[in-house]
């Protein structure tokens, strides 16, 4: 079993959208408390409490780590939120894959147009080595971006040597 199994992880980088969501909740909490104190209305305190409860549930979902598991020709994508909750995102069979190549490879040039569905399970770090795996089902092509380590690339190459392109 050890010869056919490997896993890798990538921690998602915080985006401006994440910072705006956090700032909106914090401003909502502070504004609710201040308006409640200034106007003496309990409605503002209730809104502040609601924003605090919302922040309690939303903030952990903004801390995301992706896990990639390659086992017996199948690649699983999982999302781990706040280091606690795991959600299975997708499973790709190597038999369905058209090509597997680095994101900036010419092998993926034909899949950069608007008709292709792109799903990004990478850290979104510009210095990371991001790979793409292309799956075609009927007329629809899907490109999954992820960050495998060298061991995972080698295992995928052993399973499907003609589909893995390293340039």
C-alpha cells in the first residue's frame, strides 16, 4: 500500500476578500456597541451580538488548507477549515485525466479559454509550484489547480507516464 499512496498539503493564502470580510464583522460589532451606548437602544446591542456570533462561525472558515491524496490512481481533494473540519471536494481518476502539467506549461494552453471550468485548490501563492490536471467529460473540460510535491508527481508519472508533462 505504501508504494501507491502519498499526500501533500497547501495552506491557502489570505486574500483581500478575506480581510474585507473580517473587517466588516469587526466594524459591525464595534458600531453596534457604540450606537447602542450612544442611543441607548437594545436593538443595536442585538445587532452587535448577531455580528459577533456570525464572526464566530465565519472566521474559522477563512483559514483554509487543502489536502491532496493520491492513492491507486485516484487523486482526492479535501478542504480543511481551521485545522478541524474536513470537507471532501473532488475525486479525480487518472484514467479520466487528459494531461497533468505545471500551470504555466504549454500543455495547458488549449485549456485557458472561457469555455473551460477552472477549479483552484492551490494556495494562490505566486511563488508556489502549481500544477493543473485536465479532466474532460463529454464536451465540458475542467482544470483543477493544485500543489503536489515531488513524490506525488513521481507517483502520478508511474501510474500514467504519458499524461504527466513536466515542462
